[in-house]
C-alpha cells in the first residue's frame, strides 16, 4: 500500500468540497453534460422551472461525440457518485430530473417517485436535494479472492454500462 502525505484542504469533484458549480439558469429543458454533472453541485438561481436530463451513461459516437458519465468518472459497477441540486436562491424555480440513456430509477424512485416528487427539487428555503448514481454492469469493483487474499481482482476503470438514480436527501 502506498503512503502519501499532504497538507491543506482536500477538494473533490464528488460533492465533498465543491470547487466549481454548474448554474443552468433559465434554460428550460436541457441535457447535462458529464462535465457539468461531475462538478457535483448544480445551483439553479433563475426564475424558470426547468427540467434537467442526466447525461447518458456511455459515450455516444459522433459526430459530435458526447462523453458519458461512466468514462468521465471512470466508473465501475458498484461505485457511487453523489451530487447536489440547490434551488434556495430567492426567486428560483423548481428543478425536475429526467434520466439519460442507460439510466434507471431505483426501486424506491420507481415505486413512489412520481407521487412523492422524489425527482423534483422545490424552490425555497428547503430547496436542496442530494442524489446518488450507483453504477451498474461491466466489471465489478475490486474483490479479494480466497486463494490469493493479497491480490484484489480489479474492476476496469470506466467499465460500467449504466447507472441507477436514487434520492438520498
């Protein structure tokens, strides 16, 4: 195992300490790019109610080529990616999420999503929500085998083939 030392804050593109954000104000309906979602923080401050479609799981051949979220974050099956949507700005509209190609809803979101508004982030003081993508298909994350406990069977980065969306908060 490698050992490293560092000092200072640790920034992450997975929502722990957002260093950038994407602001889709007044776009109406739009498809997020993998880079926009990978910021981990989407802040809607415009007055319009908007629908954001998540990026496709895999890269689409072009022209133009469109990068999927799997290669953008080098996802393997079982890996998770959390992101936040914030609509707390004064006068902001609501945000509704839609799936991109290769995406699926979790069992909870499928069962009660539409009736409970699990895919809608309302505007106002309580207008924040955290969502999780759990990547599926392809090679699994590292596992240890019984006969060689020191050598993990590594998942190939970027090998996931889809994702499941759930709302966590």
